[in-house]
C-alpha cells in the first residue's frame, strides 16, 4: 500500500515538475494544484535533489539532474506562494 502511495506521489511530483520548463517562472495560470499538493511535491523534489547532488559529486554527468530539480523546486515554491493565500480564504 505504501508503495502505491509513493508511486502516486512521484507521478504527481513529476507531472507538476514537467509543467515548468527550465528557467520558467510560475504564473498563476500554471498553478493548478492545491497548496498541500505543492508541499508534497517540494518534499519529493528536495529528497531527489539531495540524491542528485550526491550523485553529481561522484559523476559530473548528474549535474543536469541537479539543475532540473532546482528548477522544479523553484517553480513549486513559487506556486506555493501563489496558491497559499487562496487556501486560507
């Protein structure tokens, strides 16, 4: 059961993360998920980012993964700031 939840969380995280191109800023139109979903995505990408950084220290080929996770995290954090105030209304 927990494996299914993890796969679902990873799928959601990747689908949200892929909505933003590298260097793209999150516009309110792109932020279509709830603040709690973005919080889950941020936790997922933070752990993946740490793994990618560790892998990049051993092999520079993983630097692009580090850049991707940094971009996805920035976009998810921007959406959290965008949708966060709406959730409290």
